[in-house]
C-alpha cells in the first residue's frame, strides 16, 4: 500500500499554520493518497482502462471484470500439383480471413462474434452469447457455434499442425444454431460438452435437428508423472435428422480439390448418426494424436433410398525440433525471429506427419449418389511437412501430400490411382 505517514509528517512541518489550515491540508493529503490507493487497486471512478496484448488485443476495466477482445486469423495458401494432372491447377489463394470479437461482463456474461470474409461475401462463422454458470463453469452458449464432436475440430484453426484438416473432417458437423453446455472438473481430469441444435442457418430451420455429446478423460493430469500428464482419451456422438439437396455438391480430397460430386437428385433425407473416438498424448515437444469416426445417413438418389455409411481414421504426430513445448494452443518460440532486435533468434521448427484413411460404402453407387467412374471405396492420404514458427503469431508451413485411391478414378478422361501435391501456407494470427 502507498505509505501515508511520510505525507502527514510533511504537512505537520509547515511553520505556524493555523488549526484550520492544518486540518485542511491533512484532509487534502489523505484524499490524494486515498485516490492513489483506489487507482492502484482498480476501484477509483477515474481509474484508467487497462489495454494490451496477451495473444489477442484487449481493453478491460481496471479490475478485469469487464473486457473486450479482438482476435484474427489470415491464411494464404499455395497448392502446387504435379504436371499433367487434369482438373488440378497450381495456384496461390486466400484460404481464410477472419476477425473474432468477444467480451465479458462481470466475468459471467459473455459474447463472441466471428465474421468470415471471402472474396465476394461476408458470412458468420460463429455468433453466440453465453454465461458462466459457476465460479469455475460450466458455460452455457446460445447461438451459432461448433458442435462438441471431434478432437481435430475442437483444436483452434490457428494451431492446427497441417495446412488442411484431414479428409475425415468433412464427416464432422460444422457450426450449428442451438444451445451448447461445455465445462471441465476443477482438476481438469474430465472435460464434457453437450448440445441441442436446430440447423445451420443455410437451409430450412428444421432441416438439421439433433443433439451431440463429447466426453474427454485425462486420467493422469494430477498424478505428478510428467510423462503421463498429457494423455487423454475421449468419445463423441451426434444424432438427429437431416434433409438437404446435395445435387452437385463436391466431396474434397485432403488437398481441398474435388474427389467426386453428388449426382443430380441426391438428397439427405432422414436419420443421421455419428460416432467418434479419440486419443492424444502430449509431452514436451512431442505430440501424438488421432481419432476414428463413422457416420450413417438415410439418403435418396436416382437408385432409390439407402442407409449409407462413411468413416475412417487418422493418426498424426509432431515434434518441435528446437525443443519448445507443443500444446493444442500452439507453439511459442523460445527465441522469436525478429530481425534487427538484440538477441534475435530463428524461431521454432516443427516436423509433422499424418496418415488418414477414408472409407465409403458401395451403396453410394447403388443409390445413384455417385457416378461409378468417380467412386472409390477407400482413399488414403499421407502428409509430411515442416512448420516454421517465426513468432507465436506468424508461421510458415511447407507440406508434401500424397493421395492414393483404392480404385482408379477418372480425371479429365485419364484414370489415376494416386496424385501428389506440395502445399504451402503463410499464416498470421493475433
């Protein structure tokens, strides 16, 4: 606390003051000291707002009970395909540009707004309001947000180790409208999520209704055994009904180029169920993680109605060669690359590898949903790459991707069973 006694002594040392003068000066001194104390503690009415950067820009009240944040993500990609591969064009393009606005009121009431910018339009990726239901949660969200399903989907996009998400991610639910409850126990040994949703806002309001649950267990998080503390296992499920016209909709490879497109008259029309299991182990600079999932959907095509299935699995590993700790919240270089600054380093270097396998039911063809010349019942992808983290907010990814098909598929009149590409991504996030 700011000392008061020295100030009082100075006031008493004034020569021959009147009693009124002494009292007035003492009161003024005490008032000034009290204002300083209150400002120091963040309680004064005139105390300045706090502002700064802690991974995102923020403005907050002095005591932190009110807070506004601004975050963003910008990704520019380059896809370099092998020569002579029809329907695959080497190009540089804007992959993502997003801003995230958030806020807290009295540390209990929350909001989040995330517009997604494209070359020709602006969409809302997420938009929700929420409340902390206790001192340590859980948290209730209402609005448009991610469903609690899939480890890969729960990792913030800015911290994904690869240029693109796995081919399986297309089986994962995207943002939906509804209610979501998320939380974890005080010791972080159990994490849970549950949601009831009513649609994605792009189709009819009742075209996609259902629920989702996800449970993650970290059995050794409080064990005091560093080698095991980063182990977690979990499972998730969604259920409900979906109705949507898929005519001409493309299903993409891991390089984000068309694998096939649904035939005219293809529809999702009925019950849909997804099941997923996941596991991860993080220890120092090393991370190993993966998941498997399956989805079953009632669909209708020119060949009739069928319950079609799709699923698969992936396994991924990454190693921060320069020794920094790897988390699902990114890699923070011990020696950031800032040219011209004293003590400048070279950033952090990370190696990453992922193998994924997608399996499709033959009923996709028999129901008339996919043309036989475009169909393969298994797609395998191998991604090997290096990531350079110049700063926590700036990184460059260089990856080689091979995609192999169980059966030959036709590209521009040419039958092929594999293709190769080099994928690059420059990213800035805050």
